[in-house]
C-alpha cells in the first residue's frame, strides 16, 4: 500500500527564513555525507547554518569545538576532513562553506534572462540591480497578492 504524503504538524510547516542558510541535497545524492565522520558532518551542519550568503563564517575554533562538544583534537580532525573532502575552505579565522564539487552553476550568458532583482521588503530600497534572495522574492510575491 502506498503511503499518502500529508503534513504531520501543519502548524509547524517550514517557511523560507529571512537569513541565508541551506543544505544542498547533493550532500546526500552525491554521497559526500557518506564520506564524513559524524563529527565532521556536525561541523559542516553548524557552518552551513551560521554562514552568510557567501558561505562565510568567523566562528573561532574554541567556540566551535565547545558548541559541538569536541576536544581540540577531534575538532581539528573534523575540520581537516571537511577540507580534504573539498567541502570547506579555512584560513584563520575565516571558514567558507564551498559549493559541492560538481554542483557549481555555470554563469549565465548576457543574452539570457537577467538576474532577478527587486525591492528589499524590510527597507523598501531597491536592490540596485543586484540578485535577491528566495526569501525576498517570496515576500514580494506575497505582498503583491495581498
């Protein structure tokens, strides 16, 4: 018998957050997660969660180790594994969560549709031709409907 998909807790339906954060499905689909120790996966999840739109984070090693309940040695090994798997770059004090290998989108030729731009819903300012987040696009669409 085929299971029917339905929300288990509709009142807890996820919404697109205003801040930038995501986990690329290719992490599972391309088996990167299979190559990570649990400690490395925990560090990766933390970095993805706290990084900005460019994947950058300034959390210190001591703070990360403490938050993840890792010894200095365990933390160093987890970070090194993520570097070796080409999932993060690190130069003290900066971490960058990298696009997963083989998943970087090719730049669009100028002849194609331009980047989506809009108005910042919090400030009312235009983006000056700069790309906007999915959260902003959804907020704009919701405002136009309302």
